C-alpha cells in the first residue's frame, strides 16, 4: 500500500497556464521526490493595459511518501 501526500503550490508565467504548471512541478521537484501527479485547482490571470500580462495557477501536487 502506498502512502500519498498532497501539497498546494502557486506559480506564475508570462507565457501560459501550461508553462506556469510546468514551473510549479519543476520547483516542487527540487525538494519533493516521487511526484505522481499534478491537479490544476485554479487558474487566473493579471491584466495590464487591456492585455493578459501574467498567468497564474494554483496546483495540487501528489507524491508518494516512502
């Protein structure tokens, strides 16, 4: 039986929500091992002068505790 833990991570990108998600996983993987999945819980964006300037995600990252 595997024991899994979930952490919540916030990340941003000036390119896309997908890029922000990848950044969240990359940053989390520096200190968390055995990442199994990522769930995008929430998306938002900042607008500057009528254009989207930043994409933000709130993700839940699941990893196995050994």
